C-alpha cells in the first residue's frame, strides 16, 4: 500500500491507496504556515494515522504547495508554507518511518494523476492549473512530469499580467495569482459588493441564483484566468489544460468567460482548439497523484 499527502496552505489531505483503490482518506486544516514544529508534526501525524490502517506501507509520496528541489528532495521557498523553507522533508519523513519517501510540487502531483487517471488521460501533453490559496501550474508529457532545465517550470501564478498591479506574496506586483486565488477573488468582490465577504461559497450561491454582482465577479476572475490560459497556449501549446482546486466549484461561471478571453488573445487560429477541462478527480487529486511519484 502507498500513502499520498497533499500539504497546502489551507488543508492537509491524505490517502491510503491499494493498487488504484482509495482505502482511507484524511483531511485536516493546516494549523500553521509559519511554525515549523507545528506543521511538521501535523504532517507526521497524518502519515501515522493512515499508516495505522495498513499492515505494510511500500512508499510515501508528499505534494508540497510550493517549489521544491526534486533531486535533493528539499523544499525551497514556498510563499504559502514558509515553515517548510529549506527543509529536507523527504529525508525527515523517511528517517521517521523507515519508508521510502518522495516529495514533489503539489501541482505536479495533481497534473500527473489527471494525466494518468483523470481528465487528461487521453492526451500526450497535459498542462494543469490549481486555483486555491495560491495558483499553481505543472506539465506532464507522455505521463511523465516535465520540470524544466532547473526544476522550476509551471509557475504560471507568477506570470505578470498587470505591470503595476496588485502586490503578490512572491514580492512582485501584477502576478496572475493575486487576481484569481481565493484572497484575490475576495479583494475583487469587495470592490464589486462594496463590503468584505468572508466565504467564497457565498458568491457561488449568489451566482447560481442569478445575482448580477456575483456573475460579474466571476466574469472578471474568468477574464484574468483567460489571459493566463492564452499565455500558456501561446508559449507551450499543450493539447489540453486541466483546471482544478477549490475555486473551480464555481464551474461555468469562471470557465466560460475564461475560455472566451483565452480564444480572443491566442495568436494561432489552430491553437484556439486547445481543450480546457475541469479536473475529474476532485479535492483529493493531489494526494492521489503523490502516490504515483517515482524517483
């Protein structure tokens, strides 16, 4: 059996897999993004909980919300998980449990599983995007993760779309992320609704009921996403782009304006045929993808 973990800035999700069947799941709120001891103990506790449900664990895979050095199995500088910065998490977990452990960027785990088992399984080149606490991207070609020459490919959340735009957690201004992540959507909502709204689910409910302000909000977010999609298609030209993450529960309210804006901005007529699909494997996709990792 294999354990897969998806460590994010909002939640930690885990699965226990036997073959390709999910035997057990776990989901807990991330207690701290900045305290190393608290976060590491949470990760170990989640693994221990899943481990106790199996007689033997062959491997542990962990997806991290942020850049990692895959060769050295070290977390680099994740803006939403500062506590893990510079940590050799793979070795730490492996030493703790005596089980082979592999860490990877969480979005690479998401794209890998969608390319093998999900929405992109019938395509050779699959680009994936997750929309949540942050915005991540990754590429899988012929069912293998493409990391680029220095392991930093896929960081589409930090492409510049507004030269002097909103401040991003990475330190730059005008990145895509602060316009389409959860806090970015709330910021746009405050401009439209003229008040602070805590839950994105409120917008979902309002949009489904036909509220014009909620629909305008998602159209605005969708247009920014569409600009990002056009840049990806013009630069990489994958066969399909799969989009997942908590924000995608808004579905067509974001996707329809995103597709329209993408097609308007793509240079090549043939590239406008690039398929944009919603992920199929749900909120545990990243954790399941982590079980597919190999060194």
